[in-house]
């Protein structure tokens, strides 16, 4: 994979999904990398993470541009849209396939739930019960027969096998938390290509950050643990490891993290109520 990065120049990014209108949590997540880039004579990129074709809509992408412009942010063109770059993810999948660290998984969500319920001690990770590894044990013949029959399948990363191939210490650096020893096993065999789309959040974000030369990744603390998986993928794919800054999340009046699905107040409605961008910056503690 070709990645070009003049390491003396800071390159940051904001990578929203157009699955709803942005709220003030997104504003913070966008302003932090923009300021880092501007304060350091670097570059700020915007990336549209739209691999989930069901949940992502063009109108929300337009909304992202409007909201960021209202905040006074500027970004480079062209904006990278993940759905335009499926070939890059396919290349990464084939590199991993060549290393023998990927396997097809035919399980439905219900299969996984049932398998977990059957087991006395299902291991749990940061996002709940881990994949129990059902399809990891299929024979080559079983896999080939099911693929030939057209059975829908995802592709999972065999984390144990991957770790056995890695020769370097798997560490990364966070600006607040310091040096972190990655523990990707805590996530189990994550999905790298979904049944409905031949990539996943983990794979696309790692490939894109490398291809775009991002050397400071800023994002909310909710994605802190995911970085362990990303670090493993960087190592398998021979990609550079950027610096990280996982920032605090904006919480609502109920003390819970703002989320589109909880109907957090959108930047559009904040703007329409007469609040200025400067007032929002102050509310976010960004004077
Ligand atoms: N697209 C992700 C989100 O909207 C952010 C990805 C990242 O910053 O790594 O939560």
C-alpha cells in the first residue's frame, strides 16, 4: 500500500458518518483536529465515512459541510468519501488473506447470541460479549462448500494468528494517556468485511488514515480501545502508526454522552435558535 507522509507536517482529520445531523459532540471532534492543524502550520482533512449504505444519506453529507462552514472550519478538497474507495479496502483484505489471518464467518447475529448463551464463560470485551470463534474452526472444505453455495459471510480477523506473526512490540501513544501496550485480543476476532459491505469501520479507518498521511488522529475517548485493533492492522499491513489524542466526550444534561440516536440537539437547530458559533465554542470550553 502506498502511503506518503512528510512527517514534519502535521495532518489531522475529522471523519464523520453522514447518518444524521451533527451535534455539539461532533463540533468538538471537528474543532480539535482543525485547531491542531492550524496552530501547527499543518493540514486538516475531512473524510466522509459512509460505508453503511443503509444509514448514510447524501442530505446528511450536505449538512456536515453546512455545519462545519458555520463553525468557521476550512478543509482541503477533494473530500475523501469512503464509498468511492472500496478498491483500497479490497487490496488490504487481500494482503491479509495472503498472510492467512482472515477467515469467513457465516454466523448470523442470532447464531452468535445462541452460541454465547450455550457457553458458561463467554469472554467479554469493551463492546460486550466477544465473537465465540465458531467459524474459526471450520475446515477448508467446509468453508469452500459454503462459499460455493453462495452462503452470505463476513470476514473476520484471526487475532491469535495475527499476533503470532507480529515481531514488533505492539504499542501506540496517546497524548493524554501516554504509551499504551495494545491488547487486541480483548476485542476477539473483529469483522473486517461485513456481509452487506466488503469492509468495516476498523479496516477502512486504518487504510484511509494511512493513505491520507494522517499523523495525528484525534477522536473521542469512546474509540480509545478500538485503537488496539487498529494498531494490529497497521502492523499487519505495514502501515505507519500515527500519534493519537482521544479527547473527552461532550455529555448531555443527563450526564450521558451525546449521540445522534438519543436525539441530541443538532448544530442546525442550535444555529437556528440564534446561538453563534463563538457562543458554542465557549460552551464547549474552547475559548
Ligand atoms: N466515523 C467515526 C464516527 O463518526 C469516527 C472514526 C474515527 O475517528 O476513527 O464515530
